[in-house]
C-alpha cells in the first residue's frame, strides 16, 4: 500500500503542511530566545503597567501554538482525513 500513488499523495500533503509550519514555529521560538538573550533592554520595554515586550512575546508563543493546532486540524479535516479514509477503505475492502 505504501507504494501506491494515493499513499504517496497523502504523505506529500502531510509533509507539505508539517515541515513549513514546524520550521516557521521553530524560527519564531528561536527569535524569542535570541531576543531574550541578546536584547534584554528591548524585551524589558514596558508596554503598560508591569507588562513588558518580553511577556507579550512569551504569551504569543502559547497563542501561536493554539493557532497552529487549529490550522492543522482544519487542514487535516479537509485534505488529509478524506484521503486517509479512502486508503483505509481500499485496504479493508481488499482484506
């Protein structure tokens, strides 16, 4: 089954989403770490009250994680799950 064009297409669709999204998130996280390490004066700029740029960017790390998860679920529901279901039906039908 792994050699079929349908499975190769499913794997390509998954990789086309996962690799760029993972790279983007890792770059985003690396920027945060580098700013915290090499630009502490920037990260300590007060935005309002005791809230500074570093805290906002740190909280945005959590927000971006939830956004990426939501986008992936939608992508999987539209593009990956129907193809996987079709492959599963082919396998079960052949058994």
